[in-house]
C-alpha cells in the first residue's frame, strides 16, 4: 500500500505501486528511477516541491479508492508533518465521502492480489479513472516525472470493470478507509471499512480488555472471547508499546477461531495490511497518554458505527474522567536509552506518531 501511496503522491514513477518485487520489470523501474534522479537534480526538483497539500489529497484519494492499509494514513501524516503540511485528520472523511472505492485487494477481496491489479494496468488506471471528472484529483501538482500524476496517466487503459471498476459502478460509493471519532477516540481512530463484513459495520458489544498483545493472544486462544465481544488491546500505541506494533497475531487468531465476522477489535496500536474484519486501530489519544481507552473496564458497552464515523463507549464524560484520575501517570516501559527518549517525545497516531518536543519545555 505504501508503494501505491508513493506513486499517488508523485514521489515514485508509474508502475511502482503494483510491479511485484520478483518481477524483472522491477529492475527496469530501478534503472529508470536512477536516471530520473539525475534529471530531478538537474531541474532542482526536490521532495518538498512535490509534497504539497494537493499531493497529499491526491494520495489519500487513491487510498480511499483502493481501501488501502490503515498504515498508509499513519505514514502519510508523518511525511506531511516532516514537510510542514498540516493535515487535519477530519479532512480524510471528507475525502472518503466523495471517493468511490473502485479496487479491492486481498484480504478485502481474497481472490484478487496485487499482480491482478498490475495486469489490469496498475495504479495508473485507477488514477486515470479518478481523474476523469476533474473533481477527485488535483492537477495542480508536480511529480518525479516533472509532470502531474494526472498528466502521467493519460495514456493508460480504461478499467476492466472487474479488478478495477469504474467510478460510475464502484464497489461502494464511499471510500474504503474511515476515521472514527467519539468519546473513545476524541482525536480519531482508523478503520479499513472495505474489509468489514456488512453485519459488523454497526456493532455494539461488551468490552474484553487486554493491556498487551501477548495477553490478548492468550485470552483469544484460551476461549475468553465470545461472539459479539469488542476486544480492546491497549498500551500498544507509540508511547505505550513503545513503537506501535502491528496487531497481526490477534487479528489472525480471531479469524482462525471463526470469530472474524462476530467480534470487533480496538487498539491504540496498528494493524498490518493483511488485516480484515472490524479492526479499529490508531485510537488517539492512546492509553499511555491517558486517552479514554485507558478508562475502559471489562463489560463496558462499546458502540461502533462506521457509516457515521462514530466510536463511543456508553459512559458519561464524568465517569471517564473519574476513572482516568485514579490511574496516575503512565510508567514508561523502557527506562533508558533512545527508546526511553522516544517514549517521552512521541505523539499519538492522529499526528502520525512523530516526535514532539513538549517534554523539553516541562
């Protein structure tokens, strides 16, 4: 998904998103890239010239159209921070609401893989289809070719209608990723809506809480999780992890126990691109920052409403605050070295889990 994002941002040549690592054409692309770098130096085109707000909007539009990995949101926010582009996470739902999902890849559509998207013409075909109305993609950008991504794809094929659909006949009218907000995620949480079974898009159930990925694995494999539950894995965020690990094992275990379409999973950590089901990650602020997820107790009723972008717990603001007040300050897991510094400085996922500098001023 990140390769696709780089192509849509304009940081990579056409083909980068879908040519497989084992494909000989990848070597050809490397050669083209090497000569293109020389041209970029000669023309004095720098990444900061390419990475404008319009470029990020284009990249998020592709992400929505493909129902990409939730990780792409995190990484794009971090890249934007690095180049000084301020992305308001609420903007992503505006992009999602106007962008049809026209391509689904495994695990959202198990029979379709990246080589199939490549055979259908790759990211260029998707970008050309998205550019056809003139409203979804901005042409006011520059890419590593020296042209905009819209200009780069004008000679591409039309969609085949199966692997890549048209914007008139998409998989869904809205994009494949969504940001959820509510009293459980005041600063947002990310979900791959394209990978959720319809019956789980709106779900309410009791919380089953684990304070680490390891505890969650023991609990899931030990039969503690029942149909209808909302599994919560916390203290796995940027500060709490530290480092925000991928929750691939718990999601795989839930699917393996035939609970993939019966259980939701929430975490302040993140997921891999191989995740499917009602898996909501990047909950911000994270538990280690004393976000509301830290206040949850077993049995609390959690309400998920993906179409309306909501994630809530059935508790009053006073009850949440009272519980947080009793917790005290989070004890950093690592007490020395660079990971200790990282834990002190890192922001929650809504900012891209980048290093902040607040602790220097305390």
